[in-house]
């Protein structure tokens, strides 16, 4: 698919360019034809004037001999081969004998067709002239009655067509330049009109970006009448989505509440079986309990995170500090050193509970495996993405096992308590909101869990 077919703006401009070019081409041909007709009519009018001057200056004796008392005033008739010529010929039978000619003809004459030309009529001819010139000639016949009889003469005046063709060609060149400039101006004006006309779509896009970033929950703005039905339909769709999500969350909560008591009961039964000497069965039941708890937690996180948007920016440090305090109260949490290096003014648009869910899983995983120290760092990369590193000094994860660690229910060391769902839950949610979770080797040999989330900002930007 071409770039023009993917863009309404380019398609409109391309269509305008074609139609404007076609319209100007037709207009140019029409104007050229009109100018050519105008030049031809003007030339014929000039020659008719010269023929009338020949008639006014012509004197015919009683015996039919003709003499020109006054020639046309155009000085070109006095210059040899100037392109302007006249001649007078006497009509004898159907043959004509030249009795007078312009000085510009020198010793040549205009070859006129031997056609019928009644007295008083005017004919227009295109005939060859001196020096390989092509002439346009006006010919008129007159009849004069004298004592010696009736005598007929043909009076002709002609001009070289090269002069009129040069004028027509010059006009064509000027017209082409003018129409080209006019076409460019029209296309530029149309492009501006298209930009103004499509601006409401840009406003819709801006509203969608605000909706996506969490600044708003509905499309809002002053949209033109043609766009309002689309905005209304989108808002209705968002309303239906929110209702569906709320219903799904409620069902997930009901399911979790309904499973909580049976799972707890099975866990107690497993403990009693272990105390009664059936350790193998007890361990198997406890494994099933852990798996069920992990699945329930995973689906609850998915239900809570579906369609989540934030009404405002969440300060990262304010979300991390309560989680660290909670981790200190868990087993081994108070024995570890928790180093938090997070800018106090760094924030991101995300649901606070969802962010706490993700960070809580990563912090808890680090607490289980760290030996002495856990570091929490944050930064904003060049792409305006938030980067959060959770680093522990534990045994780390072998490079080939990174994929297995983030698989649901997979644990590399069964001696460490847990269900094996923490990293899988965190990775799944981060991917759902457009981020990424990477497991890297820390400098000291432990694990570096790196979260990359889009659209981070400092507090001044958020405001």
C-alpha cells in the first residue's frame, strides 16, 4: 500500500493536484485557441483595411487601364520581402494579369487560386509567398463600368503568418508559466484548506492520546457536527467496556472469595496429614494448594488490571516506600538492607494498585532470594520510558533459565517458599500495559529485574 493511499491528507492533495492540472490544461488549450482566433481575426481585419485603402486609391480609365493613385500607408509594403504584400490584378476571362504590386514583392507576385470571386465578395487564402513565406491573404473582387465596357479587378493584401505564429507561441509560453504558478497557488491553498478541514481529526487523536495516558476517561472537546457522531459512538463503546470490566472484576472477586475458604481448608487438611505421618500426601496436597492460590492471584491481577487507566500521575517514591515497609515485616525482611534510589519528583500515569501489585511481586521475590542487600533504582531513558531496577545479591538466575523463571508455577529452587507465580504475574501485567520485564545478571552476581514502562515524567511535567 502506497503512502498516499494510507493518508487521507495525501489522497485529497493528490486528487486535487490531478483535477487542478487537468482543469488548467483544458483552460490553457481553450485560451490558446481563443487567442489564436483573435490574432487571426485581427490580421484579417488589418488586411481588409489595407484592401479598402487599395480600392480608395485605385483609378480606372475609360479603356480599363488601372493606376494606383495612393498606396496603403503601412511602411512594410515599401520594404522588400518584409512579410507584408499587396497586388492588383485585372481579371481577363478566368486569368488574372498583375497590373500593380507592392514594392515589398520586388519582382515576384502572390500566387492566388483561380476561383470564382463575385464582385464585392472577400476570400481568405493561405498561400505560399516570397522567400518561402506562408501568407494569409485577403482577396476582394471589384467590377467597374466604363465607356469601354465593364472591367473586373482583384485586389489582394497578405501578411506572413510567421509573425502571428510567433505571437501565438509567445502567448502560449507566458500562459503556461502563468497557469503553472496559478496551479501551484491553488494546490497550496487546497493543502491549507485540507489541513484546516482535517484539524478536528487531529483533535480527536489528541483526545484519544489523553484517554490512553489516563488524563481523561472519555473523549471530550468541542468537535464539529460531522465528527460528533463518531465521538459519541466511541464514548458509548468506552461506557460499555467499563461496565464489562466492572462486571468481570466483580465476578473475579466473587470467585476468589468463594475459593478462599476451600483452599484454606485443604491447606489445613494437608498440615494435619503431615502431622499424622502422611508427609508425602501432605506435600502433594500443599503443592496443589499453592498452584490454586497462584492461579487465583494471577487471574485476580488480570481482572483488576484490565482496562485500567489513571486519572492522574502516581509518584513513584510514594508507591515504593509503603511496599518496602511491608516487606520489612515479612520473614527475613528486617534482616536485609533495602537501598532505595528513586527521584522524589518522578511520576508515571498508571493505576496505583496495579503498580503496587507489580512492584510487590518483584520485591517479594528479591526478599526470598537476597543474602544481605536489595537495591531499588529508577531512571528515565531517552525514549521517556521509566526504568525501574530491583537488584538482589542472591544466587541469581542462570542465563538459560530466564524464560522458565517467568513461566507460571515454575520454581528453580523448591526449598524457597512460594508458588512460582510472582514473576509471571508481574511480567504478564507489565506487557498488558505496554511495558516490558527483563531479567538480567547483576554486577555482584545476583538478579536484576528491570521494568520498563512508557510515558514517565517529572513532577513539573506532570503538572
